[in-house]
């Protein structure tokens, strides 16, 4: 059995075309198929996940793009910021009597002539950006190492016919997979200055993100991801994915209008004039995987979790949060529950599981100490974090909600277009009396809607659409916030200003694992405990007629989070009593 003549890392298109030729020789008729997959995706899945090739694939970011040659295999982790619809491309055509394919590429391997045998297929276009607020520790470990090493030289396929002749005499060995050839290994060990210089020139010109607010775009690195053979329901706006595919980032693709369009497969490049291939990389996706919060956390931190270990982690984290909050133990308890909260269901549009938290008694002075400590702590514990300092000027000028620009045919992103699992601190201590303009009123309404309903209203000019969100909101204010109606309002009462002690990285990693994994556990209440809870809620209603459904919903959410904080999936009497005591102490402090 002879191994593949192509390297999946340096020349993935060679492997794609090899599988295509094998499929055609086995009976595949491109003239009757509508694209589809002929085994290329399985080949790359085997290479990535069965043969350990995943970690070898370089990660595409603003640094590595300087070195990565076009048509090589790359990884990109990002959030779907906009969905640009479908694109028609020349998927298959005849070169004489031989069928060839352009799948997973922007430019044909040879010049094509108009022919009845030319087959048009479709692919989806996604505009993706790095996850908003992604903290550096949540980057894959390979990201830094891949930035430091050299990459294989360009595989331009200027003379594809020679390669194709070689392919005709080689077999696709299922046991071989995609291998590194000795030539490719040698190339990987040597720098390729011409390629690097070319990419550096493009980066110096600026990989300008065209979608999004100016403030967020300066540090962004957008990619246009082209998706094949995937149901629309598998990819949704604001979801996070890792896309693995063929990189297309080359000024040669910016063809002149006077040149022949037949070299390009893209029949609608005019619609993407705002995203030139010399500025915004394209990734022709071969394999994709949806990511959630725990995918950004080191899974080895607590590989052998058990109840006692989880309790110990909870105790150490709670102790740290208490120190961060100036020895306010009650605030630390509520903050822990807040960090474990997430929207796990929606009942008649109402998000179930959220626990927005409003710490009051914050002044400019206390914010400079404890607000900074809280912000730093959130950045160390949560993969995606943001902070907004509210002022009248900010509300009157900020673009919080996304808005469709039909003239440019793009969605202009907003600050509140965040990935699921993001943490948002909103500091109201700088907010003073003033007049809100129409945009300020709209922004205040957007913040209120996110806090109450976990929804962000996207403005499509002719209509508005509510998009669901799952963002943890922590509000710091002097009095109870009038803009953000949090689920829990707690006066902040620190007794110390000493900064928390420096913690070892291994312990911090265990806290990250704890928060990321326990928040997604399932939870239930036994019939016996359900009866106890109902009786206690009835008694509480009789004692205080002001209690309503929101109060009961908050208690049930807190009881669920209290159980999860101990790693338990069923409510116990002990944890229900702890929740009732916390609520009693909170109400005492409010008085």
C-alpha cells in the first residue's frame, strides 16, 4: 500500500482532489450530483482526530497569518457574527475527458472554458470574528507555539497536471491517512521569506474588519468561512465554532474587472467587495465543531473529580472571592451562584436559570479598589469577559445593538453581540444626571432587555428581531440600578481593603474547570423535596404578601445553583436551608 503523495497540512487540496478522482473512478458522476461529499471530510477527520493531527494544524490569527501560506490547512476559533447567505461556484468541470473539482478553493487549478459540463454548486458564507472578550489564557496552547515556528512554503499548484498524473498512479490507503512527506517536513523546518514578506505587507496594510463597531474592530481578526454540505440548522448566529479548512489569503485573488473571470470560482465576488481576499482571509471549511465555555478551559486541571475534591475547590474559590470582596462573605456567596448561572431553558420566552447580580453601595472610591479587583478576577476565571462603564455620553453614542447596513449589505455589530457564556460587568458609578438622546434611550432599553429577558434586539431597519443571549450580568451601582433590573440586589459591605493573595496557576485552573463544568450539570428535585419547597413558599407568601412569582423563581434558581456548587444534581434539604438563610440575610441587609 502506497501512502498519499500529498500532505494534509501543506497541500489539503491535493488530498481533496485525490479523493475526488478515486470517487469518480469508482462511479461518482459529478454531472448528476449536487456537490456532496465523496470521502474527503472523513479523510481529514481521520487525520485530525484518529491520527493525532489536530494539534499539528496551525491556528490562524493576526500573528500567524504573516507566515501561513495560502492553500495550507489551518484552524480558526471564532464566533459567527454574520451570515451572508449562499454563494454559487463552479464545483466540477471537465478538462478534456477528465472530471476535476474546485471544491474547497477560490481559484481553479487550471483555466476553465464555458462548457455544458461545468457544474454549479452552492456553499454558505459566514463572517466570523474571534470570540468577543476572549482572555489570553483561554487561547489554545498551540496558538503561541505555532506563532513561533515556521510554516511550509506555498503550494500554489501552478502545474496541477503533473500532480494529477501522479495521483492517477497512487492509491488512497485507508490505513495510511494523510502523511507528512519528507519534502514537506524539510519545508516546514525552513523559513520561506518571500511568503512571509508577502503576508507581512498585507498585514501592514491592515486586515480591516468591515463588520462591527470601530472600537471592537481595531483588535479583531475577521475571517470569511465558506461552509460545504452542512444543514443550515447546524450553524447559528453568535455561536462559537472551531473551523478547520483550507486557507485562502492572497492578493492575487483580487482580480481586475478587465481580467477573465473564468479563473475564479466565485460568481458573486462583487457582493463581497467590502471583504477583499487580500485583506480578509477565507477558510474553506472541511471540518467544524461547535464550542462551549468548557472547551476553552484546561480539562486536565481536575481530570479525577470527586465530591470531596469539588467541595474543596468550592471552599477555596469561595475564600478567594471573599478576599476579593473585602471579606464580605455574603457577597461572595451570591457571586459564586452568579458565576454558575446560565440560561438552561426558556418557558414562554422567559429565560430560566439566569441570576443577574446588582451590588449596591459602590462609589467611585470603592469601585477603584473592589471594582478593579472584581474585573481582574472575572478575567482570570471566565473565558469571555467584558466591562462597560456607563455614562450619559456613552449611552448617547455607543452602538450596543447590531444593525443591518443594506447599502453595504452587512450587519454592523454592537457591543451586546456576545457569545453564549460571556460575563459582563456594568459599572454605573460614573453615571450622573443628564439627558438621553433617542440613541441613549434605545441603548438603555437594550440593556434592560438583556438583563430581564436575555435578548438583544437586532435592527434590520424594515423590522427588528429579538436574538436570544446567555450573558452573566454583574452590575455595580451606588443605589439599586434603575436601568438594569437584576434578579438579586445586595448592598456591598466590605470590612477590609487588603488585596487578595496571589494564587498558584494550578489552583486557578481548577477554579476555571469548576465554574465551566458544574454550570452545565443537569438538575432535578425529588417529589419529596418538591413538597417541602412548595410548603415553604406558601408559608413565606402568607408571612409576606408582597412576594410574587419572581421571588419564588429566584429562590428556585438559587437552590439549583447551590446544589450545582457542590457538584450535586439533586436538591437536598441542607442546600435548600442554605438558600433560605442566604435570602433572609440579604433581606436584613436591604433593610
